[in-house]
C-alpha cells in the first residue's frame, strides 16, 4: 500500500488551480479553474450550479478531528476505539465509500476483509440493480468521449441529467462538436423517456411520458419492434400510455442512427421491476447492434461510486454486497446489502465512510444503526455522524485531498486539491484503523 | 554477524541464457539480486536453502496475459456464477481473501501465479485512458513484477500521423504515450478493424490492404509504421501484435502477409494459435491447421517471435481489445456480452465460452497450439501462453508442460478429441518431447529475452533473484503445479504452495526519449477530441508503487 499522501497547505492569496476536478457527481468534470483566497474558494470557473455549491460550501469545518460518543478526542484515541469496535463485533459491516478516493476505498475493503465483515457501497441503493443486470446479460457501452465524438441519437431514460448532472449535455452527450458529429447538437437527436416532464424533457427533440411503473413494458415493446415481432397496439397503449406508432417511429430512428446511446438513471432502476428493467434496457442496446451500433450507460450519481464498484470488484470479485465472514468473499444482494443487514437487525457494528444512512435509510435500518456502535468518516456533520460512537471529521476529497476517482464511464481521473485542511484524510484514518485492526486480529 | 547472503545450495540448475543445462550449482543472493559467490571463503550465508535433488530455474515470465484494468475488471463483475463454484481463496494472517474462476480477483491472481513459480507477468492490452486504473490494480496484485502494453493500433492520432506520412511525429507520439501511461510497448489489436467496428454495424476490416474509412490508411500501413517506430525508439520489446481476422477460418493468409509486412522490423505475433487456420470463410467443415506453412516462415525469420495462446478444454472467459471479435464470439456462443468503445481509441469485448473436446473447431484449436510448440525450431522465439484467460487459465501451464514433455500423455489426450483432428493437423505425427531446458526457455528465459528484460529469465550475477525450485517428478503436471519454493527479489514468497511473504512486486516501464515539441500538437488534439484534460492524463512517477525503468538501448 502506498504511503498515505500528506495534505500540503497551498497558501498565498488568489492562487488559481487550473484543471481541477469536481467530484460532486458522476460527471467528474476535470476542467474547473479554482480561485483560492485566504484558504477559501472564491471562484470555480466552468463548474455548474451543483459544482459551484460543492466548491463554495467546503471551507474547512472547524469541528474536532474526532469525537467519541460526542466528546472531542484525539485521532489516535478514535482509531483505537474504532478498531476495538470492529474487531469485537460478530457481524461488522463496512458501507458507503462512494464519496472518497479509490485509495481510501482500497483500504476500507482491506479492513472489511481483516475483520471478516461485509462490504457494501451506496451502489446497493442506486444502480445495484444495473450491476445485477450486468451480471445477467453483460453491457454494451463506451466512454463519454466516444459519445461526444460519435453519438447521433441520444436517449435519456428515467433520469433528469439537466438537474442531476448539469454539464452532461454540454460536455459529453448533446452539445459537443465531435469527430463524426461536427455540428454538435444539430447532428444529434435527443430523446427523453420518463414518467414526468422534468427539466430534461425540455432539452429533448422527442419526449415519451410513459405511465409510471411501465418501463419494463415499454422496453419490451421496443425489443419486439427491433425484431419485427408483432405487438398489440391496444395493449401497448394501455400498458405504456404511448401509441404504438410513436414507439415504431422511435425504433425507426434507432435503426437509422449510426451510433445510438442510451443513458439511464434511477428512474429505471429503482422503480417496479428494478434489475429486470435494467436487464431489459441492456438487452435492448445489445439487440440494436444487429442493425447499427448502439451503446448504453448508467448515469452514476456520486463522484466516485464507479471507483467503489471497481475497487470492490478487483479485490473481491463482486461489485457490492460482499460478505467475508467465512474467510472468503460471497455475494448476495438482499442478504449482504446494508439496508437489509441493518433492517433485519443482523449487523452489530459498522464502519461508515462518506455516507449518510441515518438521513436516507428505512426506519428499521435507522433504528438498528442507532442501537449499535459504529464509526463514521465524513467532512461534515450529518445525522449519521451525530449518532456515531466514533466520528472522524475528514478532509474533503478533491478539495483538500489528492487521489483517484473513476468517472461514471470507468475513466480514472486524478484530483488536484485546492485547499489545505487541518483534518486528516479518509485514507489516513482508514490506514490507521487497518493497521490497528490487523494487530488486534493477530 | 550478518553477511546479507542467501544461498541456494546444490540444486540442479537450468539457466539457458548461460547455457547451463541441469548442472549442480550453488546460487548466491544478496540485496534481492543474484551475485557472484563471495571470494572470501570465510563468508557464510545468513540463510541456506538446501536444493540438492531439486530443479532450480529462474522465475516464470508470462509475457501475454490479461490480469488487470477495465476489461479484466468488467469480466470479474460479469462472472459471479463461476466464482461460486470455484476454489475459495481464504484470508490468512498474511494474505487477502479472493475469488477464482477464469478471472480471479487481484490478490488471488498474484498468489496463484506465484504458486506456479511465476514472478513476472505482462498485461497485454491496456486502453491508454485506463493507465491509472491498471497501476492501482497492479499494486493490489502481489508476488509479481508487472508491466503492460498500451493499445495503439486504432488510435486516431496514430492513424492521422501515418496518413500524413509523418513517421517522426508517430514516433514521438508513441514515446509520449508510453511515457505518459508508464507502459512497456505499443500493442496493436486488429489494426483498423476496431475503428470500423465503431463506425458500422458489425463493422471490421478483413484484409491488410482494406481502407480504414475516415482515416484513409490500411492495416498494413499501421503495422509497418508502428513496428518501424518501435525499432527506431529502441524499445526493449518489439511491437506486440494481435493480427487481423483472429479466429476466422482461412485467416492464415492474413497472418502470413502480416509476417511479411514486418520486413526487417522486429515483431511479436501474439496468440499465434488463433491466427493459424485454414478453411473457407464461415464453413466449419473446411477448418484446418496451417501451422506448417506459418512456422516455416517464422523459423526462417529471426526478427519474428510468437506466443502460442494455447487452448485448453473447459469453461473460460474471452476478453479482447478486439471489439468486433467480442461481438462475434458472443453471437457464436449465445452468451452474455460486454463491449466498450473507448476514446484514445481502443475497444473491448468480453464473452464467456466453453471449449469442448467434442467440437471439431475447439479440438483443432487445441491441436494447433501444440503444433506451434512442437514444430517451431527455435524455442527462444516461441513462448508459452494461454493468452490467459482466452485460451484457458494460466493455471493450465503445468498441463501444457506435460503435453510437451510427455508424448504418451499427449497421444492419450489426442484420442479423446474430435477424430478429424488427425487428418486436419499434423499433431499425431509429431513425436518431439521438450526437455526441461527447453521448457525453461519457453516459460522464462525466452520471454525475458524477447521483452528485453536483462535481469529476468536467468540466474547469472546481476539478475533479479526471482527463482523457482521444483521437485522432480515424472508427472510433469505435478512437478510444475506445486513448486517446492518460489523466491522473489531474494525473498521466499511461496513454500509448498503456501504464500509466505506476498511482496507487492514492481512496475516495469519504459521512458523513451522524444522531441517534446510535439506535446503542443498532442495537447491540441487531446483537448479537441477527448473528455479529460490533457494535463490530467499523464501518470507521474510518484503515482506508482515500486518501479523500475527498463532502458531503451537494445538495438
């Protein structure tokens, strides 16, 4: 394991850090020019509205580096307590990981292995179903630069990138003038499919407002039309809320496209059908390659959730929901995924890295978490850090700390931190916990 | 007092680079390297490993495998069904847990390679954009020194430079890209074909002189020009080529033409087995071996080297940067399919498959691989590989050794495959048996030499102390699947199949010199077409774990 990088203060008034990376969403834009004055970010050129609020809102927090049961403590004391909690537990879990560097993720998985624990990431509550669909049928995909250079029919399904990934259109999917689409937006047809007319719908050439919970039926209609299988127009209209003729028109355009791209969000993966929806979409993209080139890509939310998938996979062989209690990795979503291990009252200790389950998990899961000792690492105070046995205030990745993040298309990008932080990094805290856990386990 | 020496005493040593063929010798190690025996006879080693009666060879070198990066990791994600049935890799006090199947997790990969006596491995196909990913995975792949080849055969800047007849620019670009990625040599995969795959439904190129649309170059020009540039840069290894038309009946004509295309340049043809097929297009019934015709050319042309890409029967996962090939295989096997088209242009295809000995095609593939080993005159230019995991897992290497060393075993196995193999290949007539000396060449000394690694593949002073010690056994599978001890950088990392000290291993990379004035051109191109910033692309040295630059000065 590499020596943990030390955060070096970057001082002197009005420094500009060019080509800095924004880790707020899965777009991971690496072209931001950050202006720093008096250890504050005063400008984030080219950042979107979300990116600006990310950069402006992350002045170093003056909370203590570590709190044990809410009382200030040294990092060393926190590490000792954390290691004791994790090694004394019978069913410890490691969760979160999507908003930290892959260097830190690697150590977190190592801790999970050392304590015979369960490792899971926020993937299990966002694109987990897409991961399962991937296991079932594979995925025909590409990097975002290929979308920019070749994509001439872009379908957004069950997502609202105009608000969740504001620069996706301009940087990757709609506006760029690419090698094979030299006129940019004019060379592209944009299609939206969603249950409601979001801001994204306004940017589309065609919009399909399907009936809620009918994604699977809509996708199978398209799969049938792709293969010229006869379908009942009445049933299609009844099931999807859209006339068959409109689906046929879409299919004609899909077949006429040279390089079709489907980008999908949690509107597909977290609605009725879940992984079957994702599987239907991945299969549709695959089917289309009998006629033209077509690719598909999940729109990932967190800045390094894709890194978490990659790291957990290369170390254990599975992408999320991995249990190592028998000494080797086993995968079973629903059994080893965190919302389930908590809600069923199985987990008896937790290491939570860069996540806030106390704010967004189900009532039974939150109740269980409240009742067990857990460790939380977060740059900010959150409902999760407030109830933690040990809470570490860590430096913010990308703003204070260097490291690697993986964009939604698996492209690794290095971070250029703009600000110093007095807080330790996730990597430093996790490395210390890992060392201590290893000693205690001997 | 500590002398710092470690002695391997009295082993039967095989060191073909120095012409040592099974002689009883001592080997002295200090500071991770093999050294001369100390002239002062009072000096005693700190530690002695008694190797009397045992076989001592340099550590194995796998010059063509797929063990890291986005393609391998996607394949890991895609095959949970294999892992559940596979051997468990259980955590110990000094090793990490992991999963097996045809695409093992990183730690498991390192332990298992070391368990077979391999201490160096090169990943054969890395998309330039994924360089950092590979460095991260390599750091989590213990017990091995590692390097990787950088995909360039469908790169737009490369094709533009060739089209504009700017060989100097091409050379500088290759040097820049290898240096930026911290890679080892250019890999060319289905030159031109992967670009056409992105442009057209089921697109591909089918011959060396087909035009690559939009770029107006041919596969032949791409191979020829990159090979020349690599030689001009004096890279330690040649260009590493996955030729056009892989797996297609009748592809031997393309392969022979490809060999001729190299002219006087050095060239390595990867997994040559998959490129040695006769027969008519798409007609299984005419499928046959053309090894005799191809091996004759390789025997006579010393600028060419090959690794075999041996097929073994059983389930595996094919993975390739050859996008259209992945599509072809997934359709042929009706399997799940992963494909990824990548900027800084490369492709990727993954499909699970099963090689069956009842299948004519698979049986012939198996036989064709063996024909390559047995018909090649010069073992220094034919390297053992399964193109892991494409032809089978690297875990099959001991079985391949037995097939080569034990004619009876080979003929027994030949009886179990599709009977038409007897007529469509020469395998049944081949009586050659490899010696231990020759096995040592095709599994370590040869690949080390071909890669230009002067400190690998031999046991002379100055070599890295990567050494494998085997217990002799007439059953060569048994002998090679469980070494008595494996030493890496002078440290015993495996004993009796158990991992003792899983060193991380180092990265082997090149840093060729080039005219840096080209960087502004590359930057302009990069910012125009790619989705990350030029400045954020290159991998700096401090990003790497332990590392060693391999010098460019061999020619």
